[in-house]
C-alpha cells in the first residue's frame, strides 16, 4: 500500500488543471511514495486534452476516472473507491500544491497517525504571480475538514463513511463529512508547511453571474446541511442565525441605497 493518495476532482477547469497537476507531480516526496487520482466529472472543455498532455510528466502513479457530471460528492467517492494510499489527501482543481506538500502531510501523520491533517492555504489571484510561500494568521480558516487541503487515514474515511451523495450542488459536502468525523472523535492537527495556493480570481463584471449562481447553490446546500446536522456549529458556519440575517439585510439595504444614489448622480451628470 502506498503511503499517500492525492485525490482531486475537476469540472471544466482546463485553464487551471495543467498547472495544478504539475504541482502534484513536482513533489519532494519520492514518486513511489504517493499517487494522484483524478476524477473528471463530465467536463465539456479541453480537460481531456490537458490530462493526456500531463501524463508524460507524471513520475508517480496517475489514475484518471471519467464519469458523466454527477456533482462533487459523487466524484469524490469515485476517487476514494480506487485510492491505494494509506492516507488520502484532498485538494481541488483550483489548488496548487507547493513542492513539500505531500512530505509535510506524511510528516504530520507520522506524529499523529489517527488524526486529520489540515494544511495551510494561501489565496491568490494568479498562479503565475504567487505570493511568498509563508502561511500567516491572515490566511486562517476555522474549517475542521476543508477539502481545499486536508488529509486523513483512508481506513478512517471508510469507517465513518464517504461524502454524502445527496449533495448535488456546490458547497458544504466536505463540512457535512467533517461533522461526522468530529462526532466519531477524530481529532485534527494543523501543519502550516503542508501549503497550497488557492486560486481566487478578482471580481470582474464578466464573472458576476457565475458567482451568483454559485452563491445560490451554496445557499440551497446550506439548508440541506442544517436538515442533516441541527448543530450550533452548522448555524455559525452557514450564517443562518438572527444576528447574521439582520446584518445581511442591513448590508443589502445599504448596497441598494448606494446603487440608486449612484444612478441619480449619473443622471444628473448627463443633464
């Protein structure tokens, strides 16, 4: 059995995937100590061509599964089913691992064999102009189990159960699994050196509609999560409590007022 599996899923991100896979293959850990398992969840862009072009660069074992689009939870489960690593390390298709990524996850698991290992995440607007590779508290996330950068023993995952396939849209499927892991008594440790860069593009007028679709899907899956886990942690995570709802209503009102004021000023300038 290999020490580790890097598992990621992709959907229509050919423009990022080559760089992400290169990061997975360019590790300081020996190539025979880990594998990469990629699930293509029904991409309709140039993703298959990118994958084939990257095969020649893979010195570690590289497995690719293709399936009709079924959502991230189902795609993750397909990847888990064929993982051969004693530890499984999750990232996303917009996440670039640093060279010591696998080695640092394994180092933490050597010290805490039964724990979840959470790695450091730095947001970046470009993979071509990366910030310095130093995690700080400004990059802190309170997520217990976040598949942007997390690992755990494969045996633990199979014992607790994989991702909930009822999550068909964007968001919260990893938080739901984290709730079950926490309930099972699995503890988490943090390693800031197990570092990745998370692609977060700047907000542009051209991508607002896509972000709105994503936010609406995330709101629906947040309600789904609350139905499964009626827990105060879920309430805080989703922001579905009286205080935060009031703040959101206030923010919407202020934004709407500012919008109409700007329209009035623009009309006055054209008179």
